[in-house]
C-alpha cells in the first residue's frame, strides 16, 4: 500500500481560490501546513482571503483564460516559495437553462474557463513536475464529468472534456512521478450552484470538497467522487440496458430546467458569464 504523503511544507497553487470551494481548499491545506498560493481574477479578494488563513498563504492575480497570466502566476509562486508541488485547478463557471437559449458569450466563457483553463494549467505545470520526477495536479471537476443533467449541456460538455483530457495526459505521464486526480462533487452550496437542484443527494458544502482534495493529496488516485457512493452507482448504472439506465438517471440526476430557479441565478450569471474575465466557483 502506498504511504500517506504529508501536506506540511508543500507548495500548493490553487486557481479560482478567493471564494467558495477554492477558498475552502486553501483553508484546509494551509491549516495542514502547506504553503498556499491563492490565484484569482479578483486579486484584491485573493489577498484578503490569504490574510485570513492560518500558516503561510498569499494571494496572486490569475486569469485562467490567459496563458501569459497563468505563466506569470506560476512564476510568481515559484519565485516566492520554490517549485510548485501541487496545482489545484478549481476555477469554474456555469450557465443553466435550455440548450437553445444559451447565449454565445456563456458558451465561450464556460469553454474558456472550465476546459481550456484546465488544459492550460496542466500544459504549463506538468512538464516542470515531470522534469523533477514528482508533483500532483488535482482538478476539481463535477459529477457532470460522468453525468449530464438537463439544463447543463455546455457545462457537462466541459466537464466530460476535462475528464477525457486528464485521462489521456495521465497515460502520457505514467511512470513519471506526476500524479493526476479529478475530484467530482455533486451540487455544492456556492454561488455557482445558486438556484439549482441537488437532486437525490444532499447539498454539499465547500468544506466537503476541500476534505476530499486534502485526502487525495495524501493518498493519490485518479478518480474521486463526492459523496463517495456516487461513483459506484454511476458505474453500476452504466451496465444496465439503455432504457433502464435512462430511467435510473432520470430519478437520480436533477433536471435543472424543471427543478431550478432561474431568478436566483441571474446575478451570478451576469457577473461571470459575459466575455469579461472572471473565474469564480
């Protein structure tokens, strides 16, 4: 059995970490003794969040949709603390509604942040880790990596894409000493999920996801579902005939068109899903 890897002293960079899930991850890892870099499009909020954390933490400006910004973030973290041991790709945005009603700007934004932001982070970070023979990249994706809730078509597409991309890169990095992990939570109580339905599972908290990230850093593995029971259920359902599988998923997976509250999402979507930069989760 692989031994547990200690968090204390590791340099950990987290994207979209000024608020929500990212801030909870930063708090969890800083409390465990890591040196935590909070990257966020809102540099002021990143610095403010870092100031509230125990131990060693700092805020840095970061736009995950811009390669120069991402490279500058990584360089700034390494200049301060040395080589990055862990990158947590956390930044994400979501539009909810009927697929034919989704604005082009919302589609572009989700692809740019959720998918290309992850690709960019891996491409910029993994080669450095491979040269050192060690490192870990954790991506906070979604249960939508394996499921596709009605009303989340593009969001689910980005998360399916993230899962496929990481699976391929993992194969390329096999034996290099670099671990990849994808954490797939169900609905989490953050502004991103405002007005959505958690379906048949309890609404998660950001701390639930933060604990899952801390656990996978201590005991690396590729797939992590939160809650844990979701993974076996999805795998089991995949073995069923199509008609039965469809019926099961209709009961388990929330329909965000019929079960959501668009009015509760209006402010979030105005703030995050235009062509202006923004990467909160």
